[in-house]
C-alpha cells in the first residue's frame, strides 16, 4: 500500500530498551500534545509523538469521519495500516523495540489505537485510551488469545 510517513518527534529514554509510549493526539492536536501527560507517567519510557495525516477543517486527525461520531471505516482501516507501518519504520530508524510500544491516545488518537488493537492484536504491548469510541461498527475475531482489560477514564 502507498502510505504517507507520519510526522513525529522521538525522545529516547536513558536506555532505549525501555518501553515506548506512542502518543496519539485528539482532533486538532499534534505530535507534541501528550508529552506533558506522558511525563507524569515516569521517565523510563521512550516517547514517540506522531501527527495524523488527515486534515479536517485544518485540524490534524488520524482518520476521516463522515459526521460527528460517524467514522469513515474504510479510511480507518487504511490509516490503521499506515500507523502500524509508520511505527515499524520509525522503530527501525530510531532503534527502539516495536514489540514494546504502549499507545497513549486521546479521543481520535484513542480511536485509532483501539482500531490497532483490533486489527493487529499482537502489535501493541498495551494501551491507555482517554475518551475512546468503538472504532468499527462490527468487529471480526482476529483469532487471538490475548486478553485486554478496558477501563473508562472520565472527567469529574
């Protein structure tokens, strides 16, 4: 497939063998948005902030939507593949382990992280998702035995 590489910022931990937090912004955000939140989780993580390749009214997103809360699922499938290919390429370039990536996503970023968990169940080592929605209207079994625990984080 013909993917466009994602723009990114990579900040290695003292030891690049540590886990990498994949920072996935919400609509209108960018690759720097979640660095302050990631810093609160500790200093033993590599940090990889990426920017979505889709623009909606001049605001970056990771995939198109057809309306408020209605995802363009065909584009979501394509952009999920694009994200995974980009992470693999960035890992090779920057020297971190692609098997040790934990997604930290907010809203649109949480949704593409959720799509990644579904389409590539063994790819992410974990995920922290803020304000996610169900990414696909129907989910086909990927034949995995990997178990996930889902928690909802809500503002109070």
